[in-house]
C-alpha cells in the first residue's frame, strides 16, 4: 500500500464511520468523525518496509477534513520477509516472529519493538492530537 493509498483509507474510514453512526445508531448530533489507516511503505533502500499510519478527522458541520501522520519505524527483516514472501498481514507475521498470538490486537508491532514504551494507543494519540489542530485553532485555518 502506498502512502497515498493509506491516507485515502483513513479518509474513507472517517466517512464510513460517520455514515455508520447516522444509519445504525440514528445519531445526528455528531461533531467529528475519525478514521485511521495503517500502512507499510518501502524504505529508502527499496527493500525494507516502514510502518506508519494516517489519521483523518472529518468535521461534520463543514465537511472539511484534517489529517496527520504518525511517526514511522522500520519493520524487522524477518517480519518483512514473511509479509513479502508469504503475503501475510503485519499482525500474522509478528505472531510468528515474536511467538505471540493476536499481535495485531494487543500493543501492536510498535509495542513489541519498543518493549511497550510506546503501545498502539500512544502511537496513534499524537497523530489524533495533530489532526485536531485546525479545529482547536479555527481562526488560523
């Protein structure tokens, strides 16, 4: 998935979340809708994989979206090989390399690699805050 495709995925998730809230919960009193999409891109060397995510916050009232990206980090070569050769998802490859189960639902790859100094929630939190900047400073945007 390219960076542009990952960003598009976050935008689509924000739009779909808003539609789901309106349809399934019949909730019209919504200010924002949020979408998140993780992605893997080729590293600078053209061989390694780099992990990141995009966050999209959609303002329901104006229809405008604000986006921000997480920090990025390199995926270990053994995990990269499983993703490439076996066409595995990142969580599946993590389970095999790190001998865990449901890695994609726990602290995530970032938690595994940082020894939980940064877990999945913390990893996404900064991007969410950054995506909210225009709504916290409307006179500037």
